[in-house]
C-alpha cells in the first residue's frame, strides 16, 4: 500500500466517525520521518477515542500496522503513528490551543475531496 492509500484509509476512518475540520498537511520534503500529518478533532472524549479506534480498525483491515498510539486514555490529543502518516486527533478545545495548522502554516495541504473520493 502506498502513502496515498494509507492516507485515504486514515482520512476515511476519521470521516466515518464524524471527525471535524479534517486537514492533511503534505510533509514530503519537509520531514524526513513522515509524509503526511492528518489533523482533526472530536467534540468529546468518547468521540476522540472512537475516531482513533476506527483508524486502528481500518488500518488492520487493510493489513497495516499501527506503530504507536499515544494519549488515548486522556483523549485530549491522541497521536496515531501509521508510519508515513501520523494522525493528530484532538479534543476540540485542545486543538485550538495547540494550533498545529498555524505551526505548520507554510506546509501545503492536500485536497480532501480528492482523498475521500478515492
């Protein structure tokens, strides 16, 4: 599975659990470790955890390993390491506080319509 397909699995999993304001940053050429950052949020701890569980389940269904999940129990900022795609699933309040989109403001964004329609 190539990186775009991996990204599609993660984005669709987030979308299936009604993650809000999904943003994908193309880190190619910027980070030597990851190709894409997926950033989204849920409106409650339960929703954040449901989004993460769905990502993990869909990854396994597609024969992919989840390298690591950090912050699941706290559900304020959960990091899902899928290898070349790293998902940041925030609780709504924490997303605005950390504002990763501003931190990486000069990084190109992927067109989600294109990703979701694959």
